C-alpha cells in the first residue's frame, strides 16, 4: 500500500510540476510497530541509521507540537521539491554502486592475516562485513583499523569460538540483528600444528580437527540455515588449503582437517544449489601476513616447518616464494580478491576449488 501511494504521489507531482525526475525507490524507510518500536531500513547501515536519527528528531518535534496544538506536515508539493532537489538528482545520475553494494558478509578468523585481508576486500567491494574471531583484543584492533579507513558502519566485530555450537549460533543471530541477514559466508578460522605422526598426541589431533573441521562444519551449518530461511541465495566461500592436493611431511592433523573441509564444501554445494547458494573453496599456500596483521598460524608452526624443510626460520617465507612456478609471494589480498570474484557471480560456478599458490605443480587440480 505504501509503495502504491508513493508511486501515485510521484506521478502526480511530475505531471503537476511538469518536470523530469529520476524516480527514487518506493520502499519505506521507517516502520512503526506498536509494542515493538521504530524499525529503519536503507541500502546501507549508514543510510538506515541516518533515517532512524531523522525520524527520532521528528518524534520529538511531533511530541512537543501535540502538547500545545496540532501537527501539520508540509504540502506534498513542497515535500517533493525537497525530496527531488535537482542537485541531489544530479548526484544520483553519477553514482555507480560497488559490485557488492547492499551485501552482508561474515568472516571467521577475521583478525588474522587472511581473514583481515578478506574482510577489507569485501568492504572495498561495497559489502558490510561482520568480522568474527576468538581473540577479542586482536578483533577489536582489526575492526578499529577498518573502521577508521572505511567508516564505522562498514563493519562490526563479534567474538565467536567456532568450536562452540552455541557461540556459532549466537554469531549468526547477531549478524542478522546488526545487518538484517547474510549473503556471503567465509569460514576461515583455523590453527596449525607441525608434528611427525608418531609424535602427534591424540589431544593435539583432536584440537586441530575441532577448530579446522568441526568449526567449519558449525559455521557452514548455521550459515546454511539462515541462507535457506532468507530464500535469497548467497555464497559460501571456504578457505581451504593447497595441502589437500599436495600435503607436507609433519603436517598430518592440518592436512587431514583441510581435506575434510574440502569434502564438506563439495557436499554442501550439492545440497544448497537448489537454494541458489554457491559453495566454492579457495586453496591458498603460505600466507604469512604483514606487520599490521601477522599470521598467528605461521608464528606458531613456522619454526617447526623451517626445521622440516632443513632451513632457518628467517628463510621460510623466501623458501615458499621460490618453490612456486611464478616465484611470487602469496598474500591475504590475493585471497580477498578471489573471495570477491566468487561473491560477484562472475562465473556460474559451485563446488570448485581455486588454487592461490603461485603455481604448485603437485597441487594442480586433478
């Protein structure tokens, strides 16, 4: 009813004033629900917040006016002149939305080298991003950094332990509360451990699989529930590993957990295709991070991996760069670019694995 009345108003004003204007969308921005309160919408978090702020001022004005007299709105002709001010119309004609404008993403393990870069790439592409991590201090630092550069409404941080079922459920409930839903899910939180098989304790084996496999399962399961309930399609872009195709010695728990994740993603792709949800896997190799966002994974396992390769720890990053065909350093930004590639539907692809490794012949998909 609101949309019908709005379009009638627009057509009437254009005809009466004999002007040409670009019609704005006809969706309401404010809805008042008795016993609930004020709900505000917009094509961004910032726009919705501004609409709510303006209407809160309107409520105060109306309250004061009704206390002494009768509130009377401006004539619709004057309202139209304000709403369709020619200078604002000129801006509309120039504005080009970013490819992920209006999309909402959630990234786990978002305080690390890969997760923070993925979150930044999504924000740069126009998405609103919920960053999640178990490390509250590192998460706050990452969110503050992104907020300072891209605006506070572009991101929010939610502490979550992906090994805890209730914590993951609370994460998606909070994502829906903050931004109304989710479109892009990037399971990324993970840990690593470098041990020969005969020295690998059962507890360590379980710890790695609990985070890297069970954590992914919980995130993907709860994400699938929300995507199915929304009925608007979407993406799961799963951070896997080159180790699935080309495992390294003394990396059994990590490689096995990532192999399980790749299989989980393939099955999920088959199950969610009918819902319009695409599920793809990225297989990066040796992302070390930088001074601002170091890789906790490599800080933990780097010395052991260097020992396994018979080199000094300081030579490790150079070792990984030189072993790929392109002799290139793989960065979190490269992973973020791939996430945006899939999220923007540039190819009709689901169930795939995309290597991001500079070219490792032993890891060529086959």
